[in-house]
């Protein structure tokens, strides 16, 4: 009477066809769009909602969005980089080797764009303008009554 559908194999996953771009992709979740199409959709929605990379509201309203971290976080490129740095640092035995290692890392940071990402701060003027004001209690000046009874 009813046609029973095959259950999705969450352990091994399935190969499905993307509804948007008609490419085959492997998934462990029952989805109908590939990661690229989902990411493109999210980016387009954000662009439509917020305009050309401008923060709409809040502390940094009107300023451009901060650029993404230079290394890809989905493919764990950043984790591989930090593991490599840690391994090289553990191999250093003397102070001189560590100094050379730090100099090499600093040069690498300057070269691959991480330094610009770190230094990408918002302007001081905007931060001062939007910084939360500390609430101070109003203090009334009362006369000094400490020596009232001594006179």
C-alpha cells in the first residue's frame, strides 16, 4: 500500500546530487545541497542583508567587516600550521635555535597576511565613541563633622 523509503545511512554516508549545481557530493547527513552552494547562499544572504561588507548595527556600525583568517579553518589548514610550528619549536634545544625559529615565524607571519589580520583593529575614535560609559554615583559634598564634639 505505502512505499517505504530506504533509511539514510548515517554511518557510511551517501553520494547525492546537488539540487542547485547538479554535481555529485558525499554526505553523512541527509542534505540536498553541496557545501559550496550552501556557503554561496549564506554569503549572498549576508551581502543582501548587510550590503557590501558593512556592519549594520552595534558597536562597530558603519565599519567594514574584518577580513577572514588567512588560513582555511574547514580543511584544518590552520591546525596543521600550528602543529608544524609546535613540532619545530620542540626540536629547538638552545636559545639561539629558538631565536632563529621565532625570527622565521615572524617573517612567515608578515609574508602570508596573518600580521595584517592581527592588526586589523577598528579606529580608536569609533571605539572611544561607542565604549560603554562607566556609571559613577553622584557624590554630594557634606560638611566635615568629625570634630563636631571636640570644640
